[in-house]
C-alpha cells in the first residue's frame, strides 16, 4: 500500500530545521502533496518525545504510514515501527545513520548543558533519567528488507558503521564507503545521492 502519512524524526540536538528534514519536506510537498507530513520538535526526554509522537500518530493508518529517522531519530523510528506493527500491517521505516545504543553513547552528556544546532540560544540539560528512558525504547531487530531501509555511511565520524550494519542486517542497506563524498554522519550528499531512493522505497501516494 502506498504511504499516505509520513513521520520524520530528527536526531539529538537537531530539529525540524535540519537539512535532511527540510529537503524531505520539500520533496513531499512537491511530489506528493496529499501525503500527511509531520516532523515534530522532539523534547530532550525520550519518554516525553515518544509520548508526543504516539499521540500525534494515534489515528494514522498503520498500513499507510511510514517513518524516517536520522541518528537518534533512527533509534526512535525503530520503536515507532515496532509499536505500530499489527494485523493491519506495519509502517515502513527509513533509518539514516541510525543510533544503535544511544543509552551508552549519550551517557557522557549527563548533567551537561546542551544547545540545539539550529537554535543555539536554547539549552537543556541531559538528565540521568534519560538513559533508562532510552533503554526502555529498545526493540529487537527486524528481518524485513521490504519494510526497512538503512542508509549507512561507513565514514560516519559519530556512530560506528559496523554496529549499524549489524543491527540492521535484516534491512535493505545503502552503504556509503568511507572516503566517498557524503560518507559522514550528516549524510551531506543526501539530496543528490539518496533522496530519490528513499522516496522510491516509501512509495508515496500521489
């Protein structure tokens, strides 16, 4: 079934103003204007973030929705996909350099003031409770390449590409070799190298 509702989840310290989120929004508006698009600003608390998302997509059709997540948003996207799976179907998920173990990786930020990349005037503290909240959102890997697409930069300077490849071994994978243009955490060549493939995978309703 074509995707009629599309959720985009940004990463840690990011926002709906990220380059990939904005480009996805533009592409959906231009090519599939009837698709419901939602890219919420996620609060720092993982529990609150997913409560907001769950409420926002509560009435979305499980067999017609899809989720795209970048970095920490990829970890969240896996949870959303697992939560919405059921007899009526399950959403497609696109994981862009997805975080595999954010509870481990973000522990070093506990108690430190953090700023958002796109709103540096705003800051928040990474609470110790967030670590347990992240662990509570972990879901088992899927083995469903028709439902998951992982775009992984082997030159990612923030996350371990080997962990991403192993965690999403059952997904369809697009690998960007280390040293190739755009093989970084931001997937800086997303627009030219991956956007078309992502849109094709999502099969947006026209």
